[in-house]
């Protein structure tokens, strides 16, 4: 199963305060462990919401809202995409992370094609697979 590990933003991340060299080194070592174990598929940190935008869809025309966004507890500072056998395995990996000091992370299962049942017709499934292959080609 694939899961997304969501790193919640905090006052420091929203202020643009970068992690210390020590924390970056610890995170690099942790990421190396994830890669060696075949768990980590992707992972990135995100810039503060002051550099972001939101697009709200209501009515006929989308509305663009410039950051920063006020509810820090609802914001994301980074993410990983992991391949694990179970949610319990994801939790165990996360417990080993170098986070501390009140950090909050969330683990969410990623939908797989089979999760959509009959709504995902063979034609739609094939289209999705074709798009994934195109993305992989462009990345190579």
C-alpha cells in the first residue's frame, strides 16, 4: 500500500525559518534508511504559504487567493510518499524520524485503482495507466 506522510506546518516553517544543519543531516540519514528499505518513493519540503496561492472553485469562476494563509495548523510543510505493507509499518517508520519539539505528522493511505471498483471503467483505468507511463517517460 502507498501512504502519504504529511508534515504539518508550524510557526517556524511559515516564517521561512530553515532547519538547522544538524536536523538536515539527521533527515538525510533517515531518508537514506527509507530508500534502502524500499519504502520512500518521493519526498519534498514546501515553501511557506506566503509564496503560495489557493484556487477556490465556487460559482462559475475560480477565485485565486494569495498566501500567506492564516490557519497554520491546516497547512502542510512537506510530504513523503511511501510504499509500505500496512499502516502499522508506516507508523513504525515515522516513530523513527528525527522530528521532535511538538511536530505533528499525518499518514494517509493513497487510493489505488482497485479502490474505485466499478466506477473506474476499463477505459478510464487504461487512460490513467497511459498517463502514468507518460509521466515516467518525461522524468527519465
